[in-house]
């Protein structure tokens, strides 16, 4: 997202698969002016993963990880595991210890 004329902040919003990211939510949280999607090359750069397969457990402080509160109603979360042909499931109760997401409404 654009946070200034020449500054950007990357976030990886985690929402349920049947919902869409509310693009206004990250802008409000981080003081951004706009929240476009990163192009494929830029999206994979901080994590080393192909766009569409970026795991929420990137083991890096970049990008930040806002997660939708609706994820917490499920027993497990499924996500791509760094590749388009590989997925993983994890107990929702284990997610905060691994990724420390910022939980709030993120989806519409």
C-alpha cells in the first residue's frame, strides 16, 4: 500500500476463501492512502514464493500479516505452502503462536 509519495508497505491479508479482502481495512490500519494489489513479481519478493502460493508463515517481519476475524470460527486453516501445488492445514489455535497475525475485520 502507498503510505507516502515514495513509500510502500507490504501486507499479506489472510481472509476466508469464500470472502474478499476489504482493501480499505489495511489502508486504515497503517495510514495508507491506497491499497492496490502488488504485481506478481513484487508480491513474491519478500517471501521468496510465487504469487498465489505465499504462506502466511513467511518467517520474516515483512510482510505484515493482518488476518480476518472470521478465520477464528473454524477449527483449522488451510493455506498454500509456498508452492501452487502444495497446501497445508493447521489448527487455528496454533496460528497466533506461529504468525502473530493482527486479527480484525479484513474481508467483505
